[in-house]
C-alpha cells in the first residue's frame, strides 16, 4: 500500500454563510472533511492544510489579516500539521507543497475542500500530472452557483461536472463514508 497524504484545501471562514464568498453545502463538506482529518490523524496519515490569501489586493476576499482567511474551526490544524499559504488557485504553484509531500514520503493523495471548480480542480490535476494517484471525496468538497454567457449553473451541477471530470481522467471519486469504511 502506498503512503497516503491528506490535502485539505481552503476550508476557510470566507466560504461560510457569514463570509464574503459563501458556498453551497460548505458546512456539510467541512463536517465530512473533519471526519476524514480525524481518521487521518488516528492512522498517522499526514495532513496538509492549504490556506488561500491574496496579497496584492486584487480581490475583496481572502485578505491577509482578516477573519475570512482563517481556517474554519471544524477543520483547524493540529500541532505539527503543515499549513501552506498559497497566493494562486493551484496549491502547488509558488508553494512548497510538493516538497512537503515528498519529505513525508507521500505517494498518493486524498483531496477535500473548496471550491470544487477552482482550487480543488487545480490541485487534483496538478497532483495527477505529478503522478500521484488521487482520490477526491466528493461530499467533503463544496462550490457555488456559476454563470456563463447568460446560462446559470447551480452549484450541484457545477460540482457534479467537476467530479465527473476527475473520475473520467484524473483519479478516484468517493463519498466520505465509502472512503472511511474501506
């Protein structure tokens, strides 16, 4: 069995209903992510927390020093767990995530977090390109409604399209329950 690592992407206060960018289903996704984090800790699986910050003021969200950038209490890092601050959508870009995975001997990754169509998409594809086997826990991820060219796309459909794309060519997609019971 390959050594596994858990990547927890951007489960920050900004995405809660009280934040500036609330996501559909974020509380349920964070609750599932908390279960997966607890399981990882119990099994000695390293946990890597990703925290997004925009440092140059290009966005009104994820502003350094605000409550919005803080990791949600339900999934807060434990002492000794990596917290990687990123400034781009892709958790690998401009960070030492790859080096930290390698230093821990991680050979496959499990991904949970937000947003399914952005930061989860980017980290899953990058990890797969780096030849890590990837598992995404669909009900421990969340996103929001989108619109393009006059077409409104509900969050559930955005999420389902992303999970279908991952399953088609980037990795395995499972429910939290299926993952924990395996």
